[in-house]
C-alpha cells in the first residue's frame, strides 16, 4: 500500500450515489408534504409543521443535489488528516480519538463515526455553516460537532476506522 516515496496514498471514499439519490428523493417528498400541509391545513399544528418542513427539507434537498452534481468524494483520509464533504478538513492533531455511535430514529438505526476533538470550539470557529448550525443540537444529544454519517459512505464504519488507523496508527478508538 505504501508508494515508492514511502507515503501511504490517500484513501478516497466517493459518495454512495444511490443513497444520496434516495435521501434527495426523501427530502423532496417531505417538502411536498410540507407544502401540502400549508395548502390544505386543517389546524395550527399542520401549518407549523409545513412552515418547519419546507425550509428544512428544502435545504437538505439542495445539499443532496449539490453533492450529486459536484461528484466530489465524501471522505478523503490522508497523512495530514481527514477531509469530509460536510465537515471540511480536520487535521490529525485536532482529533483526540474516534468512536462509532448509533442513534435510533423511528426504529431505524443510524450509524456514524464521531471524531472526538481536542478543541471542539476551535473547530467550530472555522467549521462550515451547516456544522455550526447543527452543533447545538448534536451537543444536546450528547455528541460532538464532528460526525461522519455512514449513510453516505459506500463502506461501513469499521472499514473507515481501519483506514484512519492505517494513516494514523496512534489514534484512540473507543467502543
């Protein structure tokens, strides 16, 4: 695996296009549902649901559409650190450890890799806007700001962690 210069080449994971298309279609369905609630509202709760659903899922649909059009990799792991489509670039010296986490949403388990950071506030100061917007919600659920969803990767969480350890063997992994 190590090339002639003695450096491990980057490990590149493209977006799982099938999953991204499915998430785009799901987001569009919730936008349509939100519009339906606004048009054929029968209660204040329906209007509130529509007002919340349309911009949120509309933004999700735009982000998934951009991912499909740009076609850039979901995750790149190299000697300097990781670069994720949503999280941006995080250097190895910023990462204190890794942990696979699960969250159950409507009886479906969502797996992700949590990057445990030495200085979460320092990362958030330069993080992409979407990460900043979701940070307080993540904190309320007991998670840090840097989480890599397994839903958009073509491989499982364990394989990604193994690749990270190949590039940075001294990383701590918490189970």
